């Protein structure tokens, strides 16, 4: 299959003299050579977005909805092609590519409808002398930086609200997974989307990427990535006043109490942790288990880890693909080694499966007796590692669960005691609390607190990051007064 290679700038597919190979981490083979942006490409994209803002931001909602539907129709029509792009640029199991594609469809549909529900509103005047209206308007040009772990899902969470709200958007996909984003650029060109409304370009150069944030053209900078990347973007963006919407890293705790449904807890912990090779921002990282059920729970987790099917291809039984590259592979191996050297017990996994000679695979791994001294406890692993920590009483449990320098994105609670569940939900410093289950959808707000981000992806709350509110105040006597003096 021939994969996309061109950027999409100012309504046209564009090549450059700067090219980057993209490798499939499952096979370690090159799958494409893509064009990447230089300074002139970025400057051209910024100017095109600026030029597009006046007409796109004032276009009737029905017009924006029409363009979103045209793009959505193409995404649906090209499902297999888009999924193949993800399959090969990430090595992601075929069955798991469906979520990426589906979120793009759902986002375009949802925000096309949701923008119609945003209503201007009035404010009562206490003295009765004036009338006041609050009016929603497009915030301005948006620059979006995307993580590589869900190439189309991450793009979907940005392109939907940006197009609906009337904000031209420049999308910078990760240099590790640009192919599926470039495929969306092909679809935008195919439908002849107005120039500058959506632009997609990749760059490996930090200097070039920094121009996107340091420019005074963007009014909104949005990111899915690490806390460290978010900090860097805010520093470079401080050249002018901008709005930020960021979904950053986390170190998700799981609290498994002695009255929990252990099969349910084990299914969710391993299901989320081993899917996408654990490269999920909301994946359980530190699993705190009540001491009197730890042995039983551990056996359930280990059995699921050993039953996982690791590999690449379209076999629907494959549960775990490779991690993204050699650097990630070595980091995860280092975390496992550090844990074992410091007293953790390796109960499953820890290495590449013996039947796979190539690819950056880590077998689903279970570590027991993990402590706060270990790197795997302190860091977001972004790999298929379940770290088990036992607790005998609840005195210090909250302190341990909330002890997370990387911020609070998601926490999980498993208990059949509603009072206990509500207590811990109110005390955990995380933006999302999942009790006895896990649920994500386009209409549910997704966001962290503290070092885990600003603003939200998904739901109507995401639109607020792309809209500004303007107050229009009029004296109740102003028109009569104007008539009198004319």
C-alpha cells in the first residue's frame, strides 16, 4: 500500500525538501518517507490560517456543518485506508485501530450538532437602565500538537471543536505517526475545504515547532502530550497572550478494596493496561490492593497477562502490539530492571516474547511488591506493566494515591461500598474518577487537574476552549437619546 507523504497547507497537498522515514515498530521496517515542515512552511501555514479566520469565523453555522459533514462522509468512505495508516505507522493491532477511526467520525458528527446548542444569553441589569447580552464568538487561530499513541483519536478531539467553532486550525501530528494525519489532509483537499481552515504539517525540528507557539497569530494552543512538553509550549507561547487547552500526563492509581469484584477489577486493569501496549494516558499505573485479597487478585491479573496475545496483524485475538520505538522499549525495560533490583517480584512478562525476533514488543508484565522508591512507581510507564502495591489499612492510602508529581488525570476505585466509593472519589485529586468500571465517549468531559492539564477534550466543555464570550451592553435610553440629538 502507498501511504500519504505530503503536508496539507493552505488548501493544497505540499511536498518539501525535508523528508523523514516512518518505521513500523512491529517490524522495524520503513513504511513511508514523509515531507516535514521547514520555517517557511510554518510561516505560510500561520499566514493562511490568519487569512482564513475572518471568513471562517463568520460563516453561518450551517456552512461549517456542511463542510464537517463532507469531511465526515470521506472519513467513513475511507475507513480501511485510514485504519491501515494507523496499523502500519504504530504497529497497532487491527482491531484496536477501529477506535481511532471511529472517534474521528463521532467527533465530526457530535460537534457539528453541539455547536447549535451554544446559545447567546442575556444578563439582567440590577438598576434597569441597560440591557446586556453575552455573545459567543470564535476564539481565533488554533495550533494543535498531537501525541502519537492515538493518531486519529487525538486529531479528532481537536479538529471537531475547532471546525465547529469557526477556528482555523494548524495540526502538528507527532513525527512518529504522521501518516494517518496526512491522510486526513488528503481528504480535506479532496472535498476542497476552504483554504487555511485545516492545515496539517509535521516537523522533527524543535526550532520549527516553536515558531508555531511563539507566533502572535495563534490565539489558542492545544496539546495532547507530556507535562514536560506542555511546560515547554507555555514558555515559548508566552511571547503573546494565548489560551491553552492541554491534556497531559498522569500516574493513575487504582484502589482495589477487599469487598471489590476482583474479576471486574482484574479485567479492567489488564484490559486498559495491555491494550495499545499500555500507551494510554489513563492506563492504570499504580494498583493499590487490600492485603487480604492481594494474593487472589494477583493470580487473576497474572493469568490475564499470560493469556494476552502479543503480535502484529489482523488476527482479532491479538491484544497487545509493540511500543512505539526503541527508545520506549529501552525505557520500559529499564523500569522493570530497576523495580526488580529494588525488591519487586516479576510475576509475568518483562521481555520480548520468544516467538517474536523483531519489533519493540514487551510481554504484558506484572510486578508485585512495588514501593515508592522504584521508578515504576514514580513515573508514568506508558507500557504494558501492572505494578501491584498492597495496603493493610486505609490510613495512608489517600496520601499514597495522591502522591503524584506528574499530576492527576484519572483514578480508579473498586468497591461495593457506596459510602467508601464516594468518600475516596471526593478526596482523590484527579480530573476523572472511575468507580467499578471505565467509560469514555465524545460527550463525556476528559481532562486533568494540576500538572495533568488545562481545559477539556470531548463534551460541550471542549467547545468553550475554542470560543470567547463578548458582552454587549446598551443603554435603554440610547436610541431615543440619539434620535433626539440628530
